[in-house]
């Protein structure tokens, strides 16, 4: 098994020709699924007080992109969006604690990441690309 990465490769941009290829889209979505699964496993294995700045920033970025994608697709106020907002709030609280992890936060972050995974697999590649652009512009 590969080591978890700070920025999941499944959320990186792809060439427009790849985005039109159904097989490439399926492979990309499987990569997203595997990366989120590995990340969520890592979330449960982080120790109390462990400094997790990279993980928190990467997860917050993913949640922001997925939230933007849901908003753009008209799913504002959905249960998935509420789960993602709760996870984002916990990540902000973790950042305020100097990026020190509390294991009690793991379950909510896991739920938020699972909701983000569903969100990015339910929107079109064009909507996901647009959401990514909006989040990047806001950085």
C-alpha cells in the first residue's frame, strides 16, 4: 500500500481529452475512491496532539471543491453538503489549535470526506473542473 499523500492525486486536473473519455473518467473516479479511503484510514490512525497541517489543508481543499461542485449542481442544503460543512468546521478548529489533532474529530472528518467523494462522483467532469477553478481562484 502506498503512503498517504497530502494532496490526493484523484483530485488533480486532467487534460480535456481525458475528461471526455469514459474509461479515463472511470479510472479517475476509482482513484478518487481509493485515495479518500486511504486518507480516511489515516485519519483514524492519527495520534492525539499530532501535528497534521498538510492533512488538514488537503482535506479542507477537497471539501471546498466538493462543496462548490454540489452548489453548482443545485444540491445546496443536501445532507452531504451539511456533512462536508461539519467536517470543514472541525478542520478549522484543528487549524486554530495549531494543527494539533484530536481523535474525536476523526468520525466527522470521515463522514465529510465520504460525502465529498459522493459529490465529486455525482457531478459532471465539467462541473468538477469549474468547482476546482473557483476554489483555486479563492486561495
